[in-house]
C-alpha cells in the first residue's frame, strides 16, 4: 500500500540557505573583472585617506610629546616623552613612505592580495614592537608624571592593542585567502 503523502511544509526563504551543503558553501564566488577593478580602486582610495590620517595623528602626537620634552622640568619625564616620540616615529614613519598603489601592469586581484598581505605584516610588525612603549611609560611614571592607576590603565590598553593587532592580522589573512579563492581558476 503506498504511503499517504503528507502535507509538505511551504518553501520558506530560510529553507534555501538551511539546505545548503558544506560543499556549496565553500564554492568560490567568481567576480567579474569590473568588480575586481572596483575593489582595487576603492582600496587605493582608502590607502590615500589612511596615510593622510596616520600622518596627521603622528604629527599631532609628535608635537604634543615634543612640547612636553622641551617644557617639562623633570628629566625622567623628558626622557620618557622623548623615548615615546622615537617609538612613534619608528613604528609609523616607514608606513608613510609606501605609496600602496597598483602598478601599471599589476592585475587587480594581485594588488588586492598584496594589500591584504601587507596589512597582515604591518599589524604583526606593530604587535611585536608594542613593548617598545614600556620604557617610555615607565620613565614617565618614575618621574612622577602619572599615578600608579594610570600606569596600570596604560598597560592594560597596550595589552588590548596587542590583542587587537593580532585579530586584525588574522582578518587580513582571511581577506587575502578570500581574494585567492575568488580568482582561483
């Protein structure tokens, strides 16, 4: 005896994505050359704005710290501020020299992949060198420029920045892999 047909649930929009198999989810999405070019152009514009913002922040921070170096009387505070200026220039100065533009014959996908890899390497560079701020912070604290609780808050902020740069590097690596998957033949 044939089984009676049970009423079927109506097709819901959720049914489409719920029924997706693992294989379908991992299939690469192909972009057109126009879409890749648009992504590359937007990345170039972002690089220009980001470099300008970094330069302005570096200039403002450097000016404030140099003001402290020349106006403060305590030698430990002056040395701590000077150390911090040196670290800021060391960490962020080289990033301003790079043009971060696409080469004339460079394909858009290769440019995007290179950008994500450079971002990942830059975040890891900053993460590994955050400890260089510690001597300047310690000198400023030793000279009486900060209360002990402020010293602890700054240390916690550095720890959070260390974690944040690690997460940002992981995201940049995932973005790079996404670009590779998109353009894979």
